[in-house]
């Protein structure tokens, strides 16, 4: 029987504009995404809480081990070596966000299986802007993943 858990990260982002193709925030560490006894799992849901109501199209890049993140608000450019450990990308579309007067929440159901490097329990990631959001505060985004492990 798998155990489901929610893991929450609030990246420090730029209070200001992003260009399409920019990294949004820094390294995301989803600690204990996998059991120490079994280094795999499944992401079943990604939720983006957007306090600035940007409803930005974002890509969540995921890796099986830590990597050197692209600097916040710089052109997304992971190294070739780091991309050897990329597990895939989860797309968050504008249509995934619900209406809100001054904020939004996107919810994306997933069926994203992953296997981490031997002995690994944490999943790592970083956001990349597909659109051109402008955030008001450095903590305007919260990322929640639901993992079955």
C-alpha cells in the first residue's frame, strides 16, 4: 500500500517581471518524496498557489538528484550534465488556474512516475516561466506536490 504525502516549497522569487524562458526562483527540494527503502514514487498532483494572480504558464522541471539551478530571473539554462538527471517536466497552463479576486490556484492532476538515484529520498526541481509574469512579492508562489511513495 502506498503512502500519500504533500510536500510544500515556497521559492524566493523576484518581486517584478520575468521574461519567457526565465527561471522562476531557485532550487526546489521536495524532501522525503521517496522512501529510504524504495527510491521511487508517483506525483499525483501539483498545486501552484499564486498570491499575485498572474496565472502564469510555468514548467516544473524535476530531477532525480540535486543540480546546479539557474539563477532566479535568468534565462533557463541547466547544464548538459545536470539534464542527464532530468526526470521530466510538468506543465502548468493558464487554464489550470481557478478564478480569484486577487489570487489564483492552479491544480494539475498528474501520473508522473519517478525513480531517484540510489539511496535518494528527495526530488529536486525548478520552475521556468513560459509566459511573462510579474510578481508583487518574493513569496508570491507556493508549490505543493502530492506524492505516493
